[in-house]
């Protein structure tokens, strides 16, 4: 299944998707009204973390699709489906704002990994865009095994660099 087929499949259920993506920030807003900043307990952190993940994963996917559509295929975003392309990003931002008012992101379980994923995707998008704009041709005259070794080495370097960027040695 290609990404285009997946988006076509999701467009069949856009009302359900829209209800979920609007419902999660509203649920967090309701939860904020029932909790004070001092009364937020550990089980509520898991609820907030689940809400963050439930909106962040579709939001990141939509952000990548919008980035790709806008900068690589130069699609007209005025003709795109608002619920599939923009509502996940808006829902993610709204959930982050609502939850961020009540608790610090550093105490939410799993948020460090999610923020690392977001940073990694952002860096990769910018790197790919930069390489796309350079328009250079690469010739590689070695075996596929050497290319694989070079790829693993570059991955290890990137992983160490991102770990140091995040402050982990």
C-alpha cells in the first residue's frame, strides 16, 4: 500500500478521523478543568502522555506529507483535504498547548523519545530538502556491501550526534 492509497483509504473515514482529532484536545481541556496544577497525579500523567502520542503521531505524519507536497512535488495545497492534511497538525499543536499548561513535558512518560523523534524527522526533512535543492549527481563505483557499510557508519555518526545534541553522552 502506497502513501497515496493510505490517504485515499483514510479519506473514506474522514468524519471519524476528524471527530477523534478534535475530541482528544477537548478531552485534555476537560481534564485540565478537573485538575489543578498541584493535584495532578501520576496516573493523569499517563493519560496526558497517551493523548500527546495519539495526536503527535498523526500530526508528524501530516506534517511530513504537507512538507513533501509543498516543497518536492509543488502540489497546490488549496486542493488538499483539510481533515487529512491540516487537522492532525492543528490537533497536535492544540494538545501540546493544552497539556503544556498543566504539566511539564519532561515528567510525561515517553515524551523524551517523542521529542527526539520530532527533532530527527525535522533534521531529516531539512537535510533532504537541502540535498534536493543542490541538484548534484552522485556516482558510486563500489559494491553494494561497501555502500551498506558506509550507510551503517553514517547512521551511527548521526545517532551519536543527535544523542550529544540532546545532552546524552
